[in-house]
């Protein structure tokens, strides 16, 4: 456990440093657009908190102790619009809501997320990577404004999010993660196919929804901004 806390301490220090860089490096706060950007950030953070903490809104329970996650969608939209810095910031608050939601209902698989080193670092990395990829796509206007391309990117990034979460789990709780994935019934029949099937279906559902919502919402916001 001491090793886990040490690793988390290092990760948390890196996260804090990253967030400080985000806030200090974003010169728009010291220019005329500060109030606008603060309003945008407030909107995204409020949306993330509402989705994360209102029951059956951002974390939808499909059976006790296991939930589908939809809070990653506003993080993807923010990353699409504002790049890796804001993606990391929104990802941090995404992880924070996951931590708080787990505290309120620490049951089954969801109980892993009461540990901040499970709920937060993978979400920060997810937001940062999403913003970085969208930033690269922005250099090609045809890709950045193409709904199918952004939808496909959002689908893949959602799958990456799931992988990051399980990698984080495996780093800190290798034996517990294996026990969860490869649990056996009293009859001796492995539940791995069932568990992985639920995970795959859940990931596909989250990714499909993201592939629809992110390009539609993101392009609408861009169109509105250009008109303004």
C-alpha cells in the first residue's frame, strides 16, 4: 500500500503541476477574452459535475456495482474545441466526479474508484490525449470539420479511455483486477466471458454515443462562434 501511495503522490504532483501550467500558460485569461473563457470553463465544469453527481445521468448503473460512463463526452467536446490544456483540466474534474460518485456508492467494481489514484490520473491523461489528437486534426480543416472523422476519433478515444482506466487499475490493484475479471462461480465456471462481454458492450455503447454527440455539438458550437 505504501508503494501505491508513493506512486499516487508522484502522479498527483504531476497533475497539479500540469493544471498550474494550464492556468498560467493560457494567456487568454490576461486578455480581453478572460471573462468569456471563464464562462466557458464554468459551463463545462458545471456540466461535468451535474452529469457526474446526479444519479443515473453521467454514470448509469447497468447492474449493481457496474456503471456505464457518459461524463467523458463533455470532456471530449471541450478537448475538441480548446485543445489538450482544457482537455486535461476537464479530465481532472471528470476524475473528481468519479471519485465522489464512488464515495457515495462504493459497491462492486465502482468501489475501486474511491481511490483517487484510480479515478483521477487516467481521466487527466485521457483529456490531454484527446485534446492533443483534436489539435493535430485541427491543422487539417477538412478533417477537423468532417463529422465522420471527428465521430470516428471520438469513438476511438472513448475506447482509449476504457483501456487507460483498466491499465490504471492493473498498476495499482493487479490481483484485485484479475480476481474481478477472472472470477469463478461456485460451479467452477469462469465468468471472464460474461464480464468482458459486459465491458465490451458498455464500451461500444459509450463510444457510439460519443461518436454522435461530439461532432454534432462541437460543429454547432464552432458554427455559432463564427457567426458571432
